[in-house]
C-alpha cells in the first residue's frame, strides 16, 4: 500500500559516486570535509536506501585525496585524515581518523571504538513517567571534537515509503563520523543537509481541541463552528 501524497518524501539517499571510496568489505563516503560515512559489510551488501535519520546522502563532493598501499587506504580532506588497514574488520588498530587543521580547532586522533565520554548528549523523546534524572542518548557534538552516530540497526524506507528492517549481515556496521571540533553550528548545519531540515508543522496538524463544560444548544454549536471557520482556526475535536 502506498502512502498518501502528503506523507511522501523526495529522498536523495544514494551518494554521488565520486564521493565514494571502496575496498573489500568496506565503503567510505565523504559527505563533507568533516563528515564521513564508514561502512563495513563482510558480504559486500551495502545500504543505499534512506534510513530513519539520513535521507540526503547525495551531496556536493568536497575536495579529497585517496592513496593506497598493499596494506593501507588513506582518505584525506582539508580537515580529516582517515587511515584503514585493508581487508580487516574495524578495530582500534585498523581504523583511525585524525582531526588536523584550524577549522576543527582540535588536533587529535580517533580510534574505532573510542568511548564517547565527552559527548554533549542529545535529547529524550518524552518525559512521560520520568521523575528526576534520566539517561540521554549520544548526540552530534562533543568536547572531544568528534562524535560517532551508529546507524547500523536503524530502519530504512522501502520503495513504497514504509519503514522496513535492513537486510544486512549481522556484523555489518554503518557509522557516521562527525569531526567538527568545536564548530557546533557547522556540525548542525551539515547534519541538517543529510538528515533533512526540521519541517514546519502543517496547518492541518495544528487544529484546536475545543472543550467547554456547557450545555450547548444546537444553534450555539452551529454558531461556534461558524466562528472557527470565519477566523480561519482549524478545529480537530
């Protein structure tokens, strides 16, 4: 069953080929000079459909260089240098990213699996039934200058526009490395480019719920409906 037109989205989930670097079992995508997608798939089945978080991977290709030796792949942008030991699963020894310029205002090297102890955390969906403090999920920004979003197990949109499970190898990884240093504004701007702008709520979703304990006559109810209509105020209930 297809979604109604007002719920359909124009996704652009497949990255421009020039931004993609592959090697056996891995795929790296340079989404910006400071944002990299890191994929590991032992079966070579990489995911190109939009996920719950990332809808627009098709972005202008930033300047970057790649080099390979018999054992190592290097990808270098103006802000980051990725080094990967070819043919091996991601680990602290096989995958590193170095932040190395004034743009990030941070000079350090991330190793796969490093704990995100300095992460500034994200949001909480609802405070229903919460009393006191509650743990927050990891966010996009960190005092350490880098953050990693693990998108490996999120749902993806199928061809009909519905969310569906991924068809991936149990050891597959789909990570996004944000290396923005302390430039938090740029981090949010680039995230919104690949995740989508926060939409303005449509008018039809803002209808009023009218509740008044009053013994209305039919004429009063009819007039109330006219008043909402004449003042262009949506009325839901």
